[in-house]
């Protein structure tokens, strides 16, 4: 059996193809059950996200091509369409790939942490469907510990690399605790939703969502316990806001200098952070001229993001080194298991020979045989039995002209040590 990783991802396949071979919740259990009942597969885990679909398994050498055929048949995608986008990793390369994926080194956003949770969920789903064998169990547990080591020893996940995350990071740097801050979110699109998630994960509970249509904003309100207001109500609520983050599709600014100036007077000039993620701008640039108003635009955040991406690339060098070290160590351990089985079989065979000859010798002694002759015969027969197979192996290697094999056999018999 050998470890295998096979799949497609955002680097090798289009969105259309990734959608075709995705294992949604309605397909995952059936797929795992089919793999579990496949005679070529001992254990398997399926990882399926928006950016990748991968199968990790313990498979027979003859089962590699059959696994590709199964994947094609399961999703009703022709092999001709699927194969050009497929990658296949074996043994240590498969181990290393899984570890890189789990550490965020193979992600669209370098170092993103969400993928580890997705890998853990994939492993949990496989266990629930009795699809995990001993090798896969050990591999995934080791992978989780490696991912933890990478997060502990490097800063690969420590810098903001999305505008939404950068906005929240900036807010955390300026305000001591987001739990005590009131945040006004202007807009209710995907970016603002992502901002809200980051805010909530940092303990922010006082959120006001302002949007042109209340219905769209209610979805955010339900998720984060936010208050919903219309855009026309912003002047009334702006004085409450310690932080304003805006991202709409409005062609004209929504928040002007005069509106912020009035709000600051009501706030008795307590500082206000305003982050404008929109293009074109939602907040007039003149707001930045006001005392106690700190305005950042999407360009400011993008420069932070670009700098952080470069920093993650530096940290990734150390992370890659950790993964290479750990994958090699795990492969060494895996190979040692094969030796354990061989040693066990060899010992069993030798003991069977010993017990058989010892039994005959004891019978001979019980029948009145000469003890000296019995012992001599036992030693001769035992020696001949034990050296028979090694002798044949030495002769065969010599006759076939295989010096490397001959050297290995000699070393295993201790001949080079005693020479």
C-alpha cells in the first residue's frame, strides 16, 4: 500500500471544473462509503472547498488509475476533461502536500488559517463514515501537530492580507478594546460582511449597519446582533460611532466633512476612526483635515496588505523548511513499520523451526538416545535450516549479477562486520 494525494485546485482548474468535481454535503457520505468499499483503497479522506477538491488515501499500486476513473465516473466528468487539471502525489510528496495545504502554504491567500479547520472537518467526516485506516489516522494527527508548530514558530498567519482584515487590524491598533467600541458599518455587501465577521471574532458587540435597503442589512443584523438604519439616518447615529467602516457602490460620497465635524462636536472631540474601503469614495477626503478624525482609504489599506503579503512570503520560507523536515520524518517512521512486520514474520519463522527441531530432539532423548549425538544433530539441523534461505538469496544475487543486492544481503547477515 502507498499514500496518495490526488486532486485539483485554484492553480490547475477553472471555477467551472472545480464546481463539477466538488463533494457537497449531499455527495460526501456516499463518496466516502464507495471508497471504503473499494478493494484498492484501505482508507481515505476527501477535502472539498471552493478552491480545491482532493482525495488523500492509502491505496494499492494498481489502484491509482482506477481512483482517477472512479472520480471521473462519480462526478460524470469525462477523463479527457479532468486529467489535464489533476495532480497526483505519492508517499512523501503526498505527506508534504497535505502538510503544506493544512499550513496555508498552498492557499490562494498565503498563510490563511481557515483551511486548517476545513482539513480537520474533512478528517472528521471521513472518521464518521468509517473511511479512516491506521495510516491515515496517523498522517492527519501528525499534520495537525505540524500546522500548530508552523503557527507557533512562524508569523505566516500574523499579518492582515485582505482589505477587510486590514481594516479590523487597524481598528484594533488604535482602540484598546473593540469590545468597548461602537462600530458603524456603511453598506451590506460581501466586504462589509467580512469586516463584521472579523469584528465579531475580536469581541465587538456594538455594531450599527447603515444601508440603502433595510432588507439586505437585516441579514447582517441577524448574524451579529446589529442595529439597522437607513443611509439618511447616519447623521443621527454618527456621534455614537468610534469607528466607521464604509463600502458601498454609491457614485457620490455618503459622509461629508460637515457631517463628521458636527458628530465630533457632539462627541466632545473624542477621536473617531473612519475607514473608506469604497471606490469611488464614500467619505469625503476633506474629513481627514479635521482634528480627532482619522481617515484611511482603500489605498492606505492596500499598502498595508501588500507589505504584509511580502512579510508572509518571508515567513513561508521557514514554514516550508518545517514541512520538509516533518514530512521526511513521518515517511521514515512509515517505512519503519514495514520493517516491524518483516521482523515479526522472520522471528516467527525462526521460532517455528527451533520448536520443531527441539521437539524431535526431546523425543529422541526420551527414547534413550545418546545426549551428545542428539545435541550435535540438533545444532547441525538448526544451522542448516536457518542458513538455507539466506544462502539461496546470496547465490541468486551472485548468479544474476546484482552486486548491490549481494551487498545488502551480506550486510543484513553481518558478514561485512565480521570480515
